[in-house]
C-alpha cells in the first residue's frame, strides 16, 4: 500500500510539473531573431530594413535615395546554438512577392528558391540593441554590413512609405 502511494504521488508531481511548465510559456521552438533590423550603407549603395515576424513571415525593403523595393515572404530557421545573448544557425527565405522594377539579380532574395544564409545573432544585456549577421550559405548576394535592431513602428512606417500599404 505504501509503495502505491509513493508511485501515485510521483506521478501526480510529474503531471503537476508538466501542467505548470505548459502554462508558463516554455520555449519549445525559440526564435531570438524576431524583430526589425536595418543596414545603412553610405555612398549610393542600397540600404536595407527588414522585419522577421513570429508567424514565420518577413518583409524587406531595399532602398536608395528615392527608390525602394519591397520583398516579402516566409522564413524558417534552424538553430545551431541558442541562449539569451547569442544564437547561430541557418535561415531560409522564400519570396512570395516583390515590388517590380529592380533589375534581375538586384534583389537580395531570388524568387522560386530557398535563399539560405548562415546567421550569428547577439544581444546586449545592458541595452535593447541586437545584432544580426547574415552570410550567404552558397552563392546568394551577401549583405554589406551587420544588421542592427530598429523599432518595429519605424520599420512599419518605412514599409508603408515604399509600398503604400502594410503587409
């Protein structure tokens, strides 16, 4: 009888722990990259702004002076390592829509293929700043600088400016 009480109490404790963990929002699929970023390039080169949303969609703006081009689609990440200050892995971008007008090969991401990049992400514990370095895995166009976090509302305003509507 005593043995059954012990087994039963252990099972109840395990169930209680599982219920508590599931109600506390345990990170099952961590994605530290969520948010908006910018890459500012001087001297007539394209600058970039992009947002990675929690639902697996993204929007990217390539702009220079008075011209801007928007690409949007879906992304998927594979984490190699993750903690609250650093993450590495691979990210794949798929294009669903692009603003027409930029010469072929001028867009960051090609349509109809997985655009695969290795990433290094870091966060500064003392500030809200985050850095995202995207390096092409094979042959894609690379970004000229590291992406630095930006305010989501500022990104939304830029997206509306270049597209005329929010995606």
